[in-house]
C-alpha cells in the first residue's frame, strides 16, 4: 500500500515537514539518508548541513545558556551529546548544529514520524503512486513526496581544508562569522563572484581584515558588488592566487593559509583565524535524473507563486534544494512547513485523505 507522504532529506526543511505532516495524521516516512563513506565525503550524511556546523546563534529559541538539563530530558540517551552523557555541563554553551538537528529529529519522532536510514537513488514520478528506489534495493510507493535534500557547499578539496572544517574552515559567513573565534581576527574568503563578495562584506563587520582570494585579476561579481568590496578598507584582494594549504594546529584550529600565485608561482603565508569558501553550492538533485524541472544550476524550480509545488503535481520541494539565495536554517524550516501544508491540502483535494 502506498504511503500518503514520503519526505526525502533530514535537514531543517525535512524535519519541519515531518512534524507538520505527522501532526496532520499523514503518518509520514522520512528517508534521512544513508551512513556511507561516499556521503561523508560529499557532506550529505543524515541531519543535513547543520550537522557539520558548530554553535548556531541565529536560530530563534535557543539562546546561549545552560542547555544541559534540556538536552538531557529531550533526547534519548543514545543521541545525547557527550557532555550531557558525561554530566559535564558547559555554562556558556549555545546550541550546536548537531544538537539542534537531533532535537528536530526527536520532535518528529515524538509525533509518530517513521525514519529510514537509507538513500533514495532514483525515482519515477511519471505516474501515481510515485515510486522511490533506495540504495539498499527497496521500492517505496507514495501518493505525495516532499523533497528536502538540501545543497552541499563546494570546497577546494584540500586534505588540510577537510581537517579544519568546523575549526576555522566554513562555507557560511552568516552562520559562523559572528562567532568569538573570528572576531577582530584576520580572515580569508575564497571566491570571486557575488557570493564571495557578500561573504567578505559581511565578515568585514567582525574581522580585523578580510583577504579575498581569487584565481583571476578581477572579480566576477556584479559591478555594484565589486565597487562595494574594493572600496571597503577592511577587504584586501589577493589576485591571481589560490589556496595551496590551510595551516593550523589541534589547539587553535586554523591559524593561516598558504597561497600560491598562479602567474609567477610564488608562495606566501597569511595569518588567519578562518577560511570561508564561497565557490558555490551543489544542490542534491542527482537522484531525480530528469524527473523534475530544475534551473540551470540544478535547483528544483517552484512552479506556483508562493507555493512549494514542483513541475509534477503531488511532488513538493523545501529548503536549500529549491533555494539558491537565502540558504538559512530558518528559511529552510519555514519552507518545510509550507511543503507539508501544501502536501496535506493537495492530498485532500485529490481524495487521498
């Protein structure tokens, strides 16, 4: 028998959609993703991009404070952070990305959401019920589908970069830039497009200096964004340069970067407490294989104004998989709510409830 709603993805959008669907008695199933080495390397393990971040200061409702008692009572023992299990409260500790995602996951479970730790590898949206094929070889049928698989940040691919992720290496200035480790410190932004310039401009509010590292001798960003960056006294461009290695240690995390000049081959080291990659994102839509209409970057297109409807009726999209502009946890959660309401109303209109 076909499921009423299947949700693919396990970030803020997916869990919010699950909470709303479960409370509406839709008995949702969430495919949270498989725990595989391939997913670890790509950054697509269960719980989404927030599971790869440290403290989250901009999600409403979780101010920094004593979360020890709350996390200890809200999460089952096997999903509690180590400092709760060890009964070693950290008074100044704000909510971390993994903790926030585990809380969202648990809230969905509390309302009856069923969770399957597997990947959807390909789908058939050509007829109803929709067919979803998994990595483990199973096939699930669904009357409605919510896709919330997110988008993964593009990184340079350096081993040293991977070593210092969450310890000074980031792909989101808005998420991490205001953290104490970056305040009044030199920082590096890699990229030359609008995103890189926006990240550098944002970080200039906190950093002592922002080095904007770009492979060419001029930016690709829009003219107004270029003018804004190049006129900012805190932003120092490093032209014709590429990051050769991220420098750091176990105690301090990132302490600098080594740059290579792509014209003359010279190498220099810059002291820095953080490196922010702003070289784009890749939406996790490979599994769709032409089943839905995407934009030129691979993001799912919403086909109805102010709705989460895709190009196939009964299939909805939420979060960063359909949002290449905001890419925030709170906006993803909001569209997750929208997708659940859209799915519920669509099912009701078609006599599936």
